[in-house]
C-alpha cells in the first residue's frame, strides 16, 4: 500500500458528517470554507526583522547523479529500481539534476531574497559503504555548494539524513541494528570536520518517525520491512544516533548548533471522552515528540498503553544518557492535522483505524499505542489529498513552545502539492494561486503564534523545486519553481515570486 492508497482509506474513513459536531471547526470565513483565515488577519500579519525566510530540498529528491563520482547505492536507489515500488516506475536517477545545476538553483533562491537554504547530504556520497573510507569527490561537491550558498548571502542549513541510507548498512541490518548509531556519529563527525567551518546549522534526521515506521513498521518505504518491533528497535537506534551525532558535531566544530527536522501534526481528540483525549496524547508522544522528549529529557514520552516496551526496543542501561542532548533549537514540519481516537476496546480486525498520507496502516492495531489517527477532510484538499488547515500550525507551535519551555523554533518544512503547469501561451508564467492562498493563510497563523510569544525564527517552504516525491514519483508537485522534467527547465511559479516579495517585506499582503 502506498501513500495514496493510505489516503484513499483515510478519505473513506473521514467522509460523512462525523466532524460536524465536534466543536473544533476553527476560524470560518464569511464564505464559510472551513478553516479559512480572515483576510484582516492576513493584512495585519507582520514578521520580525531578521526572520529567516527559506526553502528546503532533500538529496535523493533533487540531486540525481545516483552513481556518479564514487557515490554508493542508497536504499532509495535500490527501492526505486525495484519494479512496482514507485508510481510510474519513477526513480531519482536524474531527478532535478541538482548535482550539476546547483548554481542555477541557488541563483533562484537569491533572486527570491531567501535567507536560508535547507538541503540534505547524501550519506552514500560521503561514505559509499556507510562506514570507513571517505569519498573525497562527494565532500568536494557539497563544499562547493555550501560556498555558493554563502556567496549568495544565504545561510546553509544541513540535514544529515533525509532517508537515503547507504544500502551497505541496510545489508548489515539497517536501523534496527544499534551499531548504526555509532556509524552515523562517525559520518556526522566527518561532515562537521570538513564543512563545519562554514555550516553552523545542523539537523541530524528528517522526520525520524516516518522513515523508521514506514520503512520498518509497515514497509511502504525502503527497505520495505514490516514488523512493528523492528520499527521500535529502529526508532531506538535513531534516538541513540541523534545523541551521538550531536556530540560528534559539537566536538568537530565549535560554531555548530544542532537542532532537528521532525515531522509533526497537531492531534485533536475525536470526542471529548477521556479515552480519546488520552489517545490524542499518545499520538502526540509517538508521532510528534518521540525523538524530542528523548533528547531534551533523556526519556521516552508516554506513547504506549501500559509500560514502555524497553526490552523489545533493545534499550540498555545508560541509553537515557546517550539520548539526552540539549538541542540548540527545535525544528519541525507542518503539513496537516489529525483527529485521533482510542481503539483499545475495538475488537474488529482493522481496529477501526485508518492511516493517512504517509501514516499508519497499523495505527491502533499494534498492541502498544492503540489509537487511530485520521486526517479530516473538512477543509479543502490539496492535489496530494491533504487537508489545508492553517490553524494547525498555530496550535502546534504553541503546544511545543509550552511543553518545551519556549525554545527557539524553526519551521523546517511546510507546503502543498498543486499540479498547475505553465500557461500554454506564456511559458514563463505558472499561475498557482491555490499555493499562494495556502501559504498566505498558514503564515498568518504563524505570525499570530509569534505575536503570542512563540520564538519562531525561520520558515522553510517545501520546496524550492518540483521534485521526486518518494513513492509518488513525479506525480506530485510541491515546488515554488516548476520543473519540466523533459529538459530540466526551471520556471518560478507565481507562488515563488509572491514568496520572494514576502521575504523582502516581512508581511503577507504583497
Ligand atoms: C515531507 C518530506 C519531504 C517531502 C514532503 C512533501 O514528509 O520530508 O521530503 O516529501 O513531505
């Protein structure tokens, strides 16, 4: 089952009137599209001077050059080269060819007055076998790219791992093998040693819950394994790896700051019952802060019904100390929200639960968490089928601010897929007004959170470019720049031009 099939399930589950009496319909506009932010709020929204406007990409999604200059095979190379895994048989072999075109792409960022570029480094480009020998050509590539970013007046934000594990490490057991924590720390140290004179902003993992759960728990992402207990083990290794990488980066670079790039969704209980409220808290613990609580407090959050299954996870005495690191700032993404209910009492084979987007087929069916999470369809849907719900970013930012003592926050990703293409008569123009609306409303809600005290210093739109959207291949377009994959021509969409004006003015009515 792929992302879209998940979605199909969730839409079926979410259809009907089941949300209408729930009392969390949010802000409703005069024309009553649920969730719409009033235009007055948009007109008055202001961002602080020095706010870091940025855009994000990920190595496998944009680079191409999958086997050039000594790069090793990654699990995404292997997965995409396996028939039936990716929609349309698409691969990231060429993707946006950013490996060769990074200067052109950074020039777009500069033209749009961007202040931060969040990119990721491909581990198998640096260590083709995942351990040992360093591939100098890989390091040189990123070194040149970072120089270009800095020369353009843009802050480089480096994610160390955006899902492209060296295949050689999967062959040694993948993330459930706790040795990977040490290998990852070695890799982190290499990067900080060679690039730490210029990069000061590091995030070890992109969406750790997603790649461990989807890769090892349900098998719709590489390596395609599906045992919940392997997910628990993989997640524990990643928690150890996050702590080890933090220390390795700091040891190699005195300028380094280390944060995160977690995937998060605000969770609203389906009903006001104690059981559903507790289930929503378990969702928050498992899906939002499972890698944050461990870093900040050295303990697992209460994600489970009953005791934390330490033994199954492979937890050893002293691991709490390894996991605990004082992150310098907290980064997370926002795309959409979830409605969560308790499934403890359910006896049906499916546990009454449906996953959504890249989420849980097994949600609520595992004996550990026992909740069901569904993406509602009250607000309008993007072309990827995700509900647009601007208010969600406000709720999420405020909750993390409250729970973690008002940390510095970076929004590491947010965006929407709409399939608008260049006008036939005017190839230089992509009128993607729905994307402008999406960002305008969401950013108004982010500005409100800042006004209400949240210390948000950066926002990264996903994405600089249309790109390889994982198991969906090229069937989704999240870019603020249109890419014609036949000839790699880039065309800045109207949303990109608008976002560039926002970055200049620190306001939304531009
Ligand atoms: C996030 C991923 C990113 C991209 C967007 C649409 O979950 O981090 O790589 O696929 O979704």
